C-alpha cells in the first residue's frame, strides 16, 4: 500500500446552500462538494478518511471548521505547492479551504478536539435584519434584554445532563461540559451568543439559544433555561432556534501534538457518536 500522509483542513462555508456537512446521495453537502472537488484535482479515490470536527446541520455556517483526510505521500508532494489555489478556483463561492497542514497520523479532527466554539447572532431591531446579513443573523420580533440573556446563560454553564436540549441518539450520552456561554451586544446592535463546550449533541446549541431568547424577551424567567437541566428527556417547551443564525467559529486541539492520540482515546471512552 502507498505511504499516506494526514492533512488538516481549515474550512469556512455559508451553510445556506448546503444540507449540512455529512455526505448525502441526493443532496448538496459540504463534505460532498469537498470530496468531489478534491477528486477532480487529485483523481477519484485518492482522498480517504475525511473526518470532521463538527457535523453541522443544514443551514449552519462555519468560519472555523476543521477536518482531516489522508493522501498518498507522492500525490501530496506533487500538488502541495499549488493545491490551495487550485481549490480556490474550483470550489463554489460558498465554501473555502483556508489552510492545508501536514499533521501526525494520530491527529483526529473529531476525537482529538478539546472544544468547539459557536456564535449565534440575533437582531432585535424593529426593522429586522440588514439585507446583506440576513443569512447569518436571526431577526427577533421582540426587544431583548442583554442582562436577562446573560443571567439565563449563567444557569447553563458547567457539566450537566443536557437531555432537555438534545435530540437523543440511541446509546449516546447527553452529558456535556459547557465552559463558556455569554452574550454581548456589538456596536451595530447585533446580539451575539458565544457558547463553548467539549462537544455538543445534535441541535443542542440552537435549543439553548431558543430557551435563552424567550428569557431575554421577558416571556420566561431567567432561571427557566437552567431549570430544564433536571429533565431526562428532550423538553417539548424548548423551541430550536433557526439554523441560519449559527456559526461554528473555532475548534481547539492540544498544543502538544504528542497529546493528539491520548485526547482521542479519552474522548472515545467518554462518548459514543456526537455532534450537530
């Protein structure tokens, strides 16, 4: 078998035109477009093992997505100096590979990750979202109170069973550690929620946002989102916020490459298939 090399890809995309990350036979997906374009440049079947840090849902964007893939060493050496620019010419405008980096074979984009960080953008301006930002900003029809949003967020930080906020998968844990959850209002008036955790179960971030928004506009008490953490099943009271306001902005990894394998092994022991 040809000697292979592992590459880390840093990827950005506008999720509006994609049915999520994961390949689907009859739908346009980010992974499908990447594999198709790489095959056009490098040859069909050359790329193997495409693995992503976070399998974003349909309509969710990314500025800091990470994936890895394996290539024959000779193919990489032949193309490495110009592959990034060739992809820039051939990929559709709504997806970009921003960097391609050689990494140790032990690097796993999914299991070596130490955190994922998302941002969710909302406007409560009475006229709605600016037209040029309508694909990344949710227009909320009621005024939102920043202090109330942050009070609601505080009750969700820490290690909890987020079953009330997750679409449960068979044999998968809903235990997660949220290390950061806060809101800010930018100078342009846009409210931005930043949420970071070791990992997320499907629809968890948008469910958290949906619960905080109704606390932020006064229809629920600020303690209500945190009170749902006592539930052991998904709460029917929580409305999932629309996908287009959500962006995956960063994925973290151990600074020491020697820790990639240890982190991956630990993550595999802790949980069965996650993400969303």
